């Protein structure tokens, strides 16, 4: 379905090894969605002092329209995401996790209409941790779904990680027949969200991602993939109304890319 064109600057772990790193080394819950793999920068490993990696996955929830790409008010969206994250903290604490604060954009959302690639980064704080966390997201839009690339690192590495993630954008392409422009309106489903919904949390709007919050991440030097559940309340307006798939379809099971 897609091709990953590695360069000497990157190392790749397949699904099995990626799962071992996430669960056994970095202590993610074992019942999370199985990744397609992980990318490590050539100078960083799973057991480095400040490790970080790019986790690859695929979500097939329909063709994501980019018609709203130039219309999204990302400042207003950020305020809504911050309010939604704060509103969920009581439930997170009840489940034994640290409260989360969405500090702001570490990199404002940017959509490349020619390449159909979206990327943005968030600065996040957990509990009373002094060092903040960088959550960098890339979405590669395809015919029927979206390839997801997520990187998590200490904010101290924001410049180097941002540079590497812009490079990682160029590594992934859908194969002919699966590309964004191959969409067939007569046969393919349309996603319940657009570009604004992707940023607001269209792919992460399910309760299971509560389990992926950073519990003592920096103190323990362990990484957990961030799934910031934000698609609720006012953010619902970033999800389409009356479409073939309802807004709640964001909780549909994922299908692995092949």
C-alpha cells in the first residue's frame, strides 16, 4: 500500500521488534494498537539517554477531504484542544495517570497540498514535571486512509527532532492506485473529518488512548506514545455532519497497511 524509502540517516524496526520496544522497553500497555514499525535516527537508539523514535501506523477511516485546509483557525483550535485536555484530567487522574496540559504549538500545523502531507507539533506537560514533552505528528493522506507518523521526545530536543521529522516526511509515499489523487467517489468512503479534524484528534478520539499518556516519562527515561484525546465538546465542529460516516467513526478499529 505504501513505500518507505530509507536513507542512511534512519534505521527501521519492523512490527514485532517495534512492539517489543514499546511494551517491554518503554512500558506501553500491551493492548495498544500494533504499530507497522518504528524509525530511529541513526544516532539514537531505544536505550539512549534521551531516546526518541517515530512510530508508524495506518488508519483506514475513509478519504480525508482537504477542502478545509486553508480555513482552519489553528489558534482557536488550540484553545479548544487545551480546554478539552484540561476537562479530561479528572478522569485521567482517576485512572492513575498524570494530568496533562497542552502548553501550545511547538510547530503550527502545516498542510502541503501538493504532497498531501500534514504535520504539526505540540508542547505538552504532565503533572508537575519540570521538563515538557514534544509530540510531533505527521499525516500522509491516501486514497482510503492516512499513514500516521508520531514522534515523542523531550522539548529540549525540539530543534533536532523537528529537523529530522521534516526529513522523515520525504521517506513515505503511497503506491500508485493508493495515492490521494486515486480516490474514487463512486467506490471509496469519505472520512467524517477533514484537515481540522485530523489535528483536533480525528485519529485519536477513542478512550483507549487514555492508556498512552506519559506517566512519569522524563523521570523514568521511558517513552510512551501520546494519544491526546481532544475530539469532544466544541471540537466536534471540526468533524463533518450528515456524512456517510458519523463523527464517532473515529473509534473504528484500525486496519494494518500491507
